[in-house]
C-alpha cells in the first residue's frame, strides 16, 4: 500500500478541506517564541489556497485538560499564519460549535479559518474508540475532505488524526510527504558513513532507536543526560548526574552488540560538571572517567559534554554522509552549558550529504542558538514520530492514509 497524496483527492476547488496541522508552538505571554511548525505548514496550505479550496485548519496546542483554557488558545497562531500567508485568516473561538460552523460557512474559495484548539474537547485524545469517533463525527461536519499534515501527531491514535481520516476522503499533505522521504533515506540504503547523534535526558527514550539502528549505522555518538548511564555502565562514577540504574545492563548489551557489528559508540571523554542545576552554577570541565574529582565531589552534576568531546563529535559528523541527530548535548537553555549542543549543530551545517535534526528539543535548540532551518538538510517537525518511525513502529496516522 502507498501513501495517499494530495493528487488522489482530485479537484479541490470550492471544497471545504480540513487540514490537520501540528501547530503546537511554544508560547510566552501569548507570543510565539518559535514559529517553525507554523512555517512548515505553509507549502500545503498555499497549495490548497491556490487550488481554490476552502481551508479549515485544525491543531492542538499544549496539554489543556479536555476543556477550554485561554493560555492554550490558537488565536496567536492564527495571527502568525495570517502574517506568513500574507492574507486574512479567520479564527473560530470554538472547535465544532457555533463559531466554527459560522466561520466555515462564511469561507470563500481560497479562504482560510483556524478553529480553536482540538484538545479543548476531551474526545480528541480520549482512550476509548467510541468517544474519539463521536468527536471525529462532529469535526467531519466542517469539511468535505481531510488533508493530514501534522507529522508530529501521526504516531498517536487521536480523533482528528485517525478516526476523522476514516470518515472523510483523506490524504497526506506535502509536509508529511517530505518527512517520510527523509526518514526513508535514513532507513533504506543511507549514504555512508552514517552517524547517529543521540542526546536528551534519558536512555530509555532512545532504546528502540538504538536497537533498530544498530544494524544500519556506522557510529552512534552519545551526549546529553543519557551519557552518564553509558559512563556508569563502563564502570565510571558519575557523581549526582542523571542516571538510569535500571538501564545499565541494557546499555552494556548495546555496547557489546555494537562491537560485534563493527559499529562504534563514540562516548564523551570530557564533561562539564556543575555545582547545581542552575544557569549561574559554578562549573568545571573534567575527564569523563573522573567526574567526582571536581571541587563539587559526589554532589556535582554533569550538564554538558566537554570541548574535547564536542570537537571529536564535530569531526565524526563532518566526516559522515548521513547524520541523524535527536537530543541536545547539554542543558542548552543555560548559556554556560550550551557549547556542546552548538558545536554539534554547527557541524551538522557542514555535512556534505544529508543532515537531519530530529525535531523536539533539538529543533528548539538550533533555533535558540541562532541557526536557521535552511542551514540543515532537514529539521523534522515531529521528534516523537521520527523516533517511532526509526524504531520500526507502525504509526496509526500514516496507516490510515494507506502507508504500510
């Protein structure tokens, strides 16, 4: 089976097209601090506008508890979308109620409305199928067809992602097509050398990816909070750094399997250790096998890879033809502990081949550190979806669109 794409829907002129986007952007005091996901939705929306469709944009934002919550309103997103499209974008103050119905009924060909946060309705994320189906049926009254373009949610069985696609003629948008093309290049005959850079806080979040990619890659570089579980598995003390004791044997197994397969785990040789988890904490750079030797002793906390490690990681990355990166190298939100992440990001911009930033915190990090999207081969809009795809899992939001 193959993915149904926009072409499969035929002429969309005059049709009400519900577009399920992922516009789950960070907000601070009602202001969008990173509009990457909004910009990623533009190719599909522009294609539909140019086709004369009547576009009904829906998305979630944050984690409201199944009821309206002003701090999670999509109104700032609708305003930003209007700026980026260079055209008016209407905003409905509910999801399937009177405001949404009236706004959709008022649409003209090529017009756009954003309806309010899907998660203001408990049925969007309900665990039971019947409740989700009932909400999907209400959503379906707003459109004639569905274009699913929220890659960040295709790994979730939610009403607007799965059940709605069963009720209406449906197809993937251009963003999902792009994401799948990139992920296919990462899993099917990638150019070599192939390096995977993994960071973030927990090894347990990356177990499936490590297991699935071990037979496919040449090197796995480990940073972030998860590096300390790797160091501990090798017998090193890690002071008070983040540690998953229950994953030590699993990590040892991966290290052994990698050796058997000829895959290199590139682990830190130095780390930045701080007195506490805070932006202005005193800190020292120390050898990775002597973390407790700092002035902070057993209370020290590792918050970044060291400069020697960062230089080694950058060398490996620049020497690779395919690189996938998911998870920051340290606490990049604190300038004192952002150097490792910035060095890795810079190296990815210099890859002579395919460089992929795997969404989530990694995408937030590169933008916060001053990089632009076009400096990388691809920045994914779905960290969790990307990881589950690379784990070999079936994603319900893709299967319902014909992907198998």
